[in-house]
């Protein structure tokens, strides 16, 4: 009887030992298969086994991880140009030389020039072979030269592949391979209050500056620009993450390090009010350049003003939404471009466009944003109000030739 008890005890001990060994082997196999870190706080453990994770990563840890992931892909864009070099006469102060030397037109020697830095901005790699996204206004000077400086200080001459005729967006290319690049998130899924990070060349001096904030607003419509001109920005993301001069063209990313926008503008008369173009629009341009070598944009050919409460009251309109087809302040800024798809479809000045393919025109869905989602050759149904009566027109979109 005692021998049987000892045998049973030994069997239990052996079974327990085998279970421990088997469990350890299974755990080791799981770690090896998934490539997990033994530290239970690693992001891999949190993602795959959230129940058994003891201390999931904090928000601060996620932000730091995102910055470490993004920074190597962010670049500085240096703008240089050949400008006249002033050469003073020997023995004279340059200031007085301007008064007492011969006028420039009497000097047969051509003026000397030198490469001069005239500005800068930010950008980021979107492919391993050197494709870079930035703002169009950063690389708007067709006579300037552009140099890309990577996070490790290496310099590359850049070629402009495409400038978007609608969005403040441009795509560059440098020669090389195995560049760290960023991926795009879905900007249509952004939520107010979501944490975001802006990274760029702040004040054209402090490279890879990081600021953090939240998504403060969505689908903003604004006019942005400087002394060189202004342009309308549709469907912009508003953020309180500081966007400083020089940040233009840098990425706005989420805590996973995915691009959800490109930093574009800031409100000079406000505090912590910045704007970014949504990532889904950027992604579309990148894919088009990769596939066809250019950015393809459709156009309708109307000038319009979005209906708002002021317009409704002032003009006693009988509609609550839409876009009024109207001419600009200059006489040459016609309401309907002659020969355009809008002209061919029969649109006229003072028509109110109510819908495009069944979607109401309003602040959330502007006319230009709905058109931008289409391609040249697409037919669209346009519901309008003319003289208080509604009718539907059909227009075939064409490609912008710029």
C-alpha cells in the first residue's frame, strides 16, 4: 500500500514536471514565432496578448516610439538661387561706392552671381527609393535649386517630379536607396481630440523639431498665402500642435507614426491654430506620380461661393445649402470658364449647385472637394437651382492642363 502511494506521488510529480516543461516550450515557441520581446511592457505583447500584459505602454511611451520611428524619414529642403554678387571698387566703402561708381549699365562686364540661400522648408520620404512629399509653395520657384538634407546631415540634389495644380502639394525625388520612409493613415477616420505630432524644420533653423497637440477641427476651409499670393485650402485638418515657419511640408502623424496630414499653414492672428492637408489627398497624388509620372486633376470650370447664412439673408435665397456660381472681383474672373465642362453642361452665372451625384454641397462637402475625388472622363450629375426651379445637368469632367 505504501509503495502504491509513493508510485502515485512520483507519477504526479513527473506529470507536473512534464506540464511545466511543455508549457515553457510552448511559451518559447510563441515568443520565437511572433518575434516578441521578453519584456511584458513591449508593444508587441500589448498588441497580441493584451489580457496577460501587466503594464501596457503609457501615452508618453507611445509618443516617444512614434517620434523615433518618424524622425529618420523627415528632411529639410534648402532653396538656393543664383543671385547677383555685389563687388565694390577697391578702396571705397560699399555704401559710398553705390553713389560714386559708374552706373551698372555703363559697365560692359556682366554682373557676377553666386549661389544664395533664399529659403527652406520641410518634407518627408514616402518611398525607399527617394520620393519626397512637401508643400507646393516650398518649391514654387521654377528657377531655384533644391537640396534635401536628411536627418543624419547628408545632402542630396532634388528634382521636382510634380506640382499639384489644386492642392498645396509637390513631389520631389533624390537619387539613392533604402531611405527610411513613412506610411499613410486614413484621414477620413480622424476624431476630434486625437493626439497628433508635427515634425519639421522650425524657423528654417531647428531641424526635426517636434510639437504635439490634438486634432482641433476637421474639414476646415480657408484662404492661405503670403506676399507671393493666396490660395484656397479645402478639407484641412486643424490642430493646436505648433506649426512654425519652416514646418511647411513636414508630416503631421498619429501616435502610431502614420502620416495623417502634411503641415501647411498657421493662423498668424491666433494662438496654436495650425492646418494640415489630409493624408488621403496626399496618398492619391503619390500613387498617381508612381503610376503615371504626373498628378492628374479633374476640373469642372466654375467659380463659386459657398452658401451661408449671410448670403441667404442678403439675397433672400430659398435654399439652405449649395454653391452659387459667381464671377470674381476682377472682370476677367468669369463665373463659368468658356469651353469648360461646366459650360458644355449648361451651367450659368447665378445658378446654385445643390448636389453632385446626390451629395449635398455644404461646408463638410464642398464642390471642389467632391470634384477632386473624381477622375477626368467621369460623368457627374449636378442638381441646380435656377430662378427658384430645380433641374439636373450632366457634366463630363476634363483634366486640368497645367
